[in-house]
C-alpha cells in the first residue's frame, strides 16, 4: 500500500450498485465492439457518455439543494461567455461542502448507472 492509498477516505460502497455499474461498462464495451466503432469515434462516444453522466449528476444533486444553495451555485456561471464552462474544481468543491462523501459517491454511481443503462438499451 502506498502513502496515497493511506490518505483515501473510507467510503462505504453499495456493492450491488457498483456491480451493476461495472456490468453496464462491460455492456458498453461489448456494444461498441459489436458495432466495430473505430478508436477515434469510440473516444468521442466515451467522452459524450462522461458528459451525460456529469449532467445527470448535476441535475440529481441540484434537485436536493435549497433555493439559496442553487443561487450560490448559479454564481459560478455568471459573467462567462456562452459555451464557456465554469471552474470545475470550484463547482466540485461547492458540492463537497453541501454533501458528504458517501452521498456524492452514491449519486455518481446512480448517475453512471442511469446514463449507461439508457445508452445500452438505445443501442440494442
């Protein structure tokens, strides 16, 4: 074990949810292989999936925020040019102050499961 491993927080894992997410990633890989998606396009599909997961996560967590918290979150996007993203580290930090580690990990797993399940069903 490295020093870095010693610093990781001990977050309880919903093993059933984790297993479902891993199985869905395997289905995505299998689907992309079956469709013979070239590597360059595969990377684009994977990037789109990550962006969809992030959006799903943001919506899910956003629904649990108070109106005051939503206003605070909206300030991260104020004054930005169209198409420009806010400082993602600052946004992540904001959510870490509003939710505990376990809640964030669980919400991420649920968002991942939702997006990957929708993708694999659409590709069938």
